[in-house]
């Protein structure tokens, strides 16, 4: 992954982070220090591993940790959706009758952003593997 791609990953993460914090601020009050904090911490872990992976010469372990942290984030967001927390507005259940539609929309928006981050992380992992093993893992037979 080149420097331009890494900067692009940073930019995508910042866009995701803004949207995530907006949605998390609407979660129920009783989850403010529960699942919403866990989602924030997972997102910050992802960002930390992005920075770490950019700075390390040997990236395999850092990229693996990044991939794991990204999957945790994805699963926590899905759990929040399944528990109905995307239906809330300002800490209480939304009064409008389309709160399920709103919840689905919010989840789809944030989920697409997480998926895009995942695709970029996956591309980075593949590029690093190719760089570490330029012959594609094929061994040469002696003639």
C-alpha cells in the first residue's frame, strides 16, 4: 500500500469516525458507558493500528491486529443494530413512526463505511503479502 493509499485510509477513517460519533450520541442513555463506549474504543483501536501499521517496517502482525480490531468494530455495530440502538434519538426512543426505517438507514450508512475500510485494509494486507513474497509463494525447483 503506497503513501497515497494510506492517506486515503486515514481520510476514510476520519469520515467514518465523524459519522459514528454522531450516531453514538443518540444511543440510549443507559448504553452511554456500555456498548457505545465499546464501539468508540474499538474504532480508536482500529485507528491506532492504522498508525502503527504505517510506521512499522515489518507490518504482518500490526496488519493482523488491524484486521481483528476492524472485525470487532463491525460486530459491535451489528450488535447495536440488533439491539435497536440505532432507533434512538437524543437518548430516548425516537417518537416518529418510521424509527425502524431510520435505524436501518443509519446502520446501512455506517456499515457501508466500515465495509469500505475493510476493503482498504484487505488490500493493504494483500499488498504487504505480495511485497514480502514477490514470487507468490511458489518455490523454484532445481534443474
